[in-house]
């Protein structure tokens, strides 16, 4: 059972590293600068941020520019810890791993 967490929001970060997997271009943005993109607000969950961004360099070359990944630099340590806990809680554990870490039972 994991810790109860809520999804980290854009308003909780100091800056965000945005990288395009297609062209390799990367840039650090302040959270306020990202709000010029459609559908991006302080309440935007970080998990959904990459889907709302596009790479302008790829679009100029006629490519979709949608292979975006983000990494956040948090304002406070507590926000960073909460975000890490959310990521860990949202991961699925493969069945073979969950069996491997199951408590041992004594026989007889």
C-alpha cells in the first residue's frame, strides 16, 4: 500500500526542462512561460503537460513535434517528495515482482 498523494501540478514547480525526443532540442522554462501554450495553466498536472506541448523546431520542418518529455525542478522539497511518491504509487508492479517480494510463509 502506497502513500496517499495527489498529482503534482505545474504551479508547484520553479522550472521545467522540456525535451523533444525527435530532434533532441531541450530548454528550461519557467512555469509562467509555459502558460502561453493552449490548455496549460498553474493547475495542469505534470503528467499531462507533455501532451499539451509541441516542438516548434519540428513543426517548422513539417514534423508533428509531439514527442515531448518534461522534468520538473520543484519550488519546495515537500513538493518534490510528494511528486516522487505519486510517481511510485502510480507504477504498476509486474506479477512476478509482487510474488518475489511477498512475505515468506513457514511450513508446518
